[in-house]
């Protein structure tokens, strides 16, 4: 599934607007949106998922304008895991994941053996077998995030969008989640688009990085192409040493330049 934004404009308030922005998301790759707070990362993700509507321009999915999709059809093509979801806390994990099958069902249609097979697959790949019948509210933060991810995977979409999926997780659970996403991309060919704040994690796990600032795309390419010392100083207002560690870009922040 190819995602394109064509001359997209969107205004939320006087302080922030997107004007005639165009970009493409590469199919089968992990693409990470980075940028300072308020730069438009999450807004772009919501526009991709039709949670927001552009004032002008188009978002295309395999050449089809998003408004031309029914809600159910779109939910079979793309799914989004929002930042730190907190609903449905009383449901058990298995039943939460089962909600991911709704786009494939008619109204009040029961789960089939095929649905249960997909649910069990999502439980397995997210390492939730021992937690499948635990209430969601009894899980740790990392376990909850894996459960929500499993629900998204149960939709069986080729595109997965994630808005700051590591927020509120400790470093071990952050890496566990990112390792899982990388495995899903490599093994199942999912197109993954996510927003991350941690630049080293973006460098480690991304095939492609799109950098936003003030509602504009200021750089796009591989981590090595985007994450340069001049770029970090211009966009993030930091001095940093950029080196390579085990074939990946590594960033060592030195100081802020904001008040210099």
C-alpha cells in the first residue's frame, strides 16, 4: 500500500499550519517522523489515517483519495495505534484483540475459526500467550502497549501507523516494542509509519526518516542522510557528535544552542 500526500494544506490554529506539503511513504519500509514538539508529526499521521481532513490537497492510498474509501474498507487497509490508549481497561486481553476483527465482520456477526486463528497469531507474535485472559488493567505499561498493538495487528492491514508508541515506557519496554515492530516489518512486510522523539531509536530502527519543522518537511532520506550535525543544530537546536556504531548512526548530544 503506497501512501502519498499531494499538495496538502491544513490549518489548526494561527500558530500552526501545513501549506502545500507533498510526501511519499515507501511500501514495506519503516518510516519515522521526527521533529521538535509542535512541528506537525502527529498531525501528518492523523491526516494519513483520515482522523483529520485537509483544507486542500489529497491523501492517496494506492492512488485512491482517502474520502473515496468507506470507513470499513479503510480499516482493512490501515490501522493506527494512538499515543498511550487508555480505554477498555476492564476487558481481558483476548477480547481486546478480538475488536481488531470488527472491520472484517458484518453487524453482529460472530467470530469464525479464521478470526480466532488471526487473534491467536497476534497473541503469539506479541508474546501475550501467558496474558491472554488477564484483564487489561492488571498489565504493566509495556504489556498493555503490546496488547493494543496485537489488536491493531488483528485487523490484518498492510499499513500500521503509530503515534509515539514508546511514550511512558521504560527503556527496556521501549526497545522490546521497537524490536517487535522491526520483526513485523521484516517478516511480514508491513509498511510502518511511526512518530518517535528519541533520535537514536529513530536512527536504529528506521529505513527512512522524514523530519518536520513548523508544518514543513525539512529533510527526508535514510538516517545517515538526514541525521547530520548541521541538521541537528538547525532543526533541534543542539550541538551533537554524529558517529557510526555497528553500522547505524549514533548521536551524542553535547549542548543546546537555543539561547546562544
